[in-house]
């Protein structure tokens, strides 16, 4: 093999490595979802959530995390699923959103961190009126399983 061919292979491998994204895989009910790890600020065990009056049902309230008041959203309710069932695996994932700042997502379980290449991710198209699908931007394939990937920039604290 020629030196230039070897260099070309190395460059292609480097480009693929640069196109690898990491996602935290969470569970909501029986489904797996992925959150881009670059948005995640913290993962905390379930704690007392202070209810805020006159807010949409999916906005569960606020928590105090090291002096910062953080709104907590039930992703299950936001997506139209049944209400959250708080268990010992329930976690609050604190993410940093462009529009809202830090927001906590109530999830059933944090499972693992996976690496997906651009080839493993398939963008999806959706009906603009379907809020549930609006939250999902793509589907990732990992070890033969499908993981719905959240588009965090579409998540808003305001009711739709």
C-alpha cells in the first residue's frame, strides 16, 4: 500500500471519529431516548420538587440545586404519556437549553452513555402539529436497538 493511500485512510478515520456523538440513554416507560451529552449539566437523584401554581401539568415545579432554582419538566407528560411513577431509579437530568437556561428533566432511569457515529443516526421528518414527534429529531441505532434522540432546542417551558 502506498504512503498516500495510508494517509488517506488515516484522515478518513479521523473524520469519522470527529463525527462521533455521545448520548446519555434514558428510559421513559418501555422506550429508550437519547440526550446529547454536550447539553447535560448534571444528573441528580430524585428530590423534593416545589410545585408552582398555575403552571402547565408537565411543569412539575422547581428544585434548588446548590442555590440555583431550576424548573423541572416531566418529559412523560410533555410527550403525552402517563404521569411519572417515582421509583428509586427516577432521576432529574439538568440540561442547559439555549432559550431557557438550566432545566431539569424528570426521567424514569438513566441507563448508559453510548457513542453514535453520523452513520448510526437517521433524521426523521414529522408532522409540525405533532408536539410529541416535535421533541424527537432523529433515531440512533446502537447494538441492534433504536434510540429516539431528543431535539432539546424545541423544548419550551411555555405550554403549546
